[in-house]
C-alpha cells in the first residue's frame, strides 16, 4: 500500500530512481573493458545529486582508477572536490560540474 502512495505522490522521485537505475545499468562493467558508448550515457543534468566514483567514471567513459587518482588530489591542485564518509567518497553533482568547467578552462 505504501508503494502505491509513493509512486502516486512522488512521480519526480520515481523518474529519478529510473535515471539512477539506468546509470547503474550502464556503469555495471567489470574492469572497464566495456565502457558505455557516448549515446548510451546519461546527460549531465540526469546525474543524481550525489555521485560515486564509479558513476563519474561511467559518465566520463574512463576507468574508475583515473577518477580515484583525481579524488586523491586536493581540489586546489586540480582534484575533484568530494566528501568522505569513512572509506567511501561522494561527489556533489554541482562540485563535479564546477570541476569539469575548471578542467576545460571555463568559468565555474
């Protein structure tokens, strides 16, 4: 009964869940051998508000180790700004967008 009320009262959340499921399906690669094709990935505005390293790797179509290398760097040295929760790291989509803008020389 609660499942029905969630889908009726929160169609935007359902849409978000669908986009996240699509992202995870596209990113479900072992070892980075089968990265998604450019037309298979989500658009920047379709990414969730909080990202994992794997989701960023999928979006950028790079190996997840490259993302972790950038997460190890301090943001003022070109690293991706992130939040640590124990051993895990999460990246706000807005910080990721700003980081990408800085990487290509655009305004943040």
